[in-house]
């Protein structure tokens, strides 16, 4: 979204608020007008005609009194601003989604107008048919003395304020309803991913993972662009220490890295611009490369353009051969492709914009938080720079805009309320089970395995961590096991599932320190697991018979857990590439912040002391993103297909996989906690 569009929309909201203040100001002046108030005092409150006169007075107050002429004059400008913002959003939308965005903006505009009309009509109906007749009834029955202790002007002013404010408040809700209805309609019509669903309902042809405005991921130029990005990744990351003891640094030049991929340089220009040729299917591909600054975490992106050379060079051919018809070359995908290369990954312009925008937003919040640090330290007595990821996230909240910060706080409180509610339910099950004694059925699981699996940068830890927090709050001692690497040679000699730990019965894991006093309730988190062996351990290359055996082993393990009163919660996290690009941008910004905070904390060290400040938390932030995340971005469709195939073949009705779509993380987290409740009920 354009920066100017953002400011235009902010100005529109300010203008709407200003119009409301003008109405209220005119109401205040008109209600104290010496030529109006005495006439109201002369009205007989017991007559029916008085109701219409009082209603007319209240309506004029709600319109702004004497300033209603100004408000009516600027109405066309207000409508024009709304249409400008809606048209701008339609223009900036992806070509494949312009119809959807156009309908959404139209429905938002209609919802805005309808809600204002309903709010005004409802207020008028309330005053004319209920409040003013009730007032007349009270006057006629001498329940209210007139005008010693009560005067109808007070009621008229209240009705006027309500008539001025209610359309303003209702317009926001009307726009929201119009947008929500449109999004849900298109989501259902196009069978898009839900926040939580079964694997059988996951549409792998949805535009969540098959963006219609992007080039097909199997197109010729896209495949070549990934090879180019991988080669340029060596250039971007060169100069780092290669791990030798002498600390020498290896520098890879651009033309050398591309030459290894078959590209030959044929031209160059100012600013680092270069042109390369590449032979492909009896034709030539031209590659245009130029640096695209500024750098991101001290790594310079490259802007790429690949195009098929359509002209034919016949200078080296025989004259007879040149007269022969030129056979058409079967090429797949577009003739021209543009994008960006960063750390070995190829980004389309849209995805790179998502990454860069999120990167800049995070750094802007960091800068604003640093400026507010003296004020925060003075008011809260919690000064000092952050030292790990949780404190960094808390620190960044202070630098965000007030509206966004309040929204984050509201969503956080809602999620924590759900976590506490689930924890209370588990505690209630534990107490009920304890009263029943050993002879009763087990209500709360003896052990819980939280299996987090899915795409990189899909929010597995942050989203699945809510379930872990609920278990810990209810009394479970939860441990963490990471299976991010393929099995060792020793582990390959044993049965496949033996290397994955189970609460309380693993010969490779000492759980004595993580048990509760009665040793009954233990949790274990698997960060990746058997499905990861298929994606990253090349088990997907096995024969169908061997794959079937692995699937059966996993299903048998699942059933065995149930027999041992262990809840095996299998979570498969998916998301779209837009969300992954945003997450990459956020983590890159956090990595840059960690470098700055390291310098900051080094300056905070006490004199004479060396180890009085710990950098482990900042090192963990820097390690939170690595080159494998960018490799996984280029292999998005491959990884999604292999993961989905494993989940599909190991799903069961007794203990189904939970597919969590983290494209909207707040909705996904609420839906996940609801699904966890359902799993607890099924376990009982």
C-alpha cells in the first residue's frame, strides 16, 4: 500500500471526526441561542403538537444547529475522499483480486451509507415514538413538575447528541460488516483455507498457495531465476568467515558465481548493472542484474530481469540452412520475468514488497521505542535495552502507533483469557479424576505430546505455544524436543519412531525433573518430527511400499499413545507466501536490532567487569533466521505438497490432524484453542 494512500486514509478519518466536532459545536451554540430557548419554554408539554415541535428542535440540534449549512456544503468533498480511497485500493490490488477488492470497497461504501441511514432513522424513531410521548405522559400525570424541576430541552439536547454521534459510530461498523461479508463470500466461493480445518478439506489449488497474479512456479524463467538467486546468494553472503582458524574470508564475485551456472557476461553499465547470456532450449536468455539498495541487514538485494531473446542470429549458418523454416520453441511461462534475489531466494516484486515493508515497519517501531525509552523508564522504572526476544517484542510495542498498540493489547488479552479458561477446564478434570480414584476413567491426559509440524516461518512456536501455555498453567511440566535434523547413523539402525521421545517412558530422556509431585501429568513438545524426515530427510523419495510402512508405523504410534492415556495433538501449520515474506522481513529486522542491541549492551558493561552482561538472548534472536528459511521459501510448493501428502496418509477419524492456517494469526490462535478443547472432550 502506498504511503500517500495511508496518509490520505488517515486524513479522511480526521475529516470525519472534525465534521462530528463541528456538529457538536453547532449543537452547543444552538441549544443556548436566546432566540430559541424562550420559545421552547412557552410550549405546552401536554399537547400532542408539542411532541413534533420538540422533535424538530432535537433533529436540528443533531444536524449541527446553525452550522448544518457548512456541514452540508462539505458533504461532496467527504464523499469524494471516500471514493478516492476506495478507487486507490482497487488500483493497488493485485490484478487477479481487483474484482474482489472492488466488490469489497463497494460493499463497505454501501454498508457505511446504510448504517448511517439506519442510525439516524432509529434515533428519530426513538425520540418521536418513545421518549417524547413518554415525557408527555409523565407531564400529564403530574409525575414531572414543569418547568420547576424538569424541562424538555434537556431531553432534546440528549437526542440531538445521540443523532449526531450514532451515524458516525455506526458508519465504521457498517463498513466492517460490508467487508466481512464480501471476504467470507469470496472465501467460500473460492474454497480458501479456513483458520482450522481437516486435511481432507485443505484445497491445494486455492489461491492461498496458488497466487493467480504470480508466474507459475514451474515456468522456465522461474526455475532459472531460482538458480540465479542461489548463485547471487553466494555473492551476497561472501566475505563471512569460512570457519578456518586463520579467520580468512572468501569473496565470491558475481560473474564467477553466475559463470558456474552457465551465464556468460556480455555487457555492463553504471551502478553495478550487468547483462548475461544463457543458452536454453536452443534459444538465448538475457539476464539483467543490478544492486537494489538500501541493504537489508547489511546484505544488498539484487533486482533481476530475465527475458527470452526472440531475435534469430543466422550469421554463422549456411545460406541454405538459413532458408529453412525456423521451428517454434516450446517455452513454458512468461517471456519476461522480473524479481529480486536476496540470500539465495528469488522473490516476486509483490513478495519482496511484503518483506521490505515489514522490515521497515519493525525498524521504525524500534526507532520510536528508543526515543520513548527515557519516558518509559521514568514512568515504569523498567529502563534499559531488551536482552532477548520476549523483551524485544515488548519493547517494540512502545514504538507502535497508539491504535495498533491498543489492538495488539486487546487481542493479547482475549487470547490469554482463552488460555486461562482452557487451563481451568483441565484443572477441573484433574480434580474430578482425583475424586473418582483409581477405579474411574482417566479424564485429563496422563501425558500430552504437542507435535508442531509445517512450513518454515508459519508461526508454529508462537501459535502452538498457546496450547503449551494452557498446559503449563494447569500444572503440566512441559519439555521441548527439536527434531530439525535428519536421524543419525545410529538412529537409522533402530525402528524409525524410536528416536521420538514419549512422556515418561523414553530411554533417551530423563523426565524425573519435569514430573509433577505425583508424576502423572507430563507434556512434551515436538518441534518438527516424522513428517520433517519426509521433507528434509528425503524420505519422500522412498518407494510406495516403504512409504506405506512409515505411514503405518506413525499410525501405530498414534494408537499406542491413546492406549497409554497420552494425548497426541498433531498440528500441521500452513500459510501463504505473503505471510512468509512478512515473517522473513520481521525476523531480518529483529536480527538487525540484535546487532544494535549487542553494541548497546557492550557499552552498558560495568568498568572492570567482562561477563556482567549476557548476550545469549540476542544471539538467539540472530539465529532465529538462517539461510534455510530462504531456501524453504523457494521450495514452498514442494514442501507443502510433501507435508500434505504425509498428513493425508496418516490422518484418522479417532485422532485427526489439525491443519492451522496462520495467514490470520489471531483467528488461527482462537480457532486452535477451540480445537484443543474438542480434542480434550474426545479424549474423555
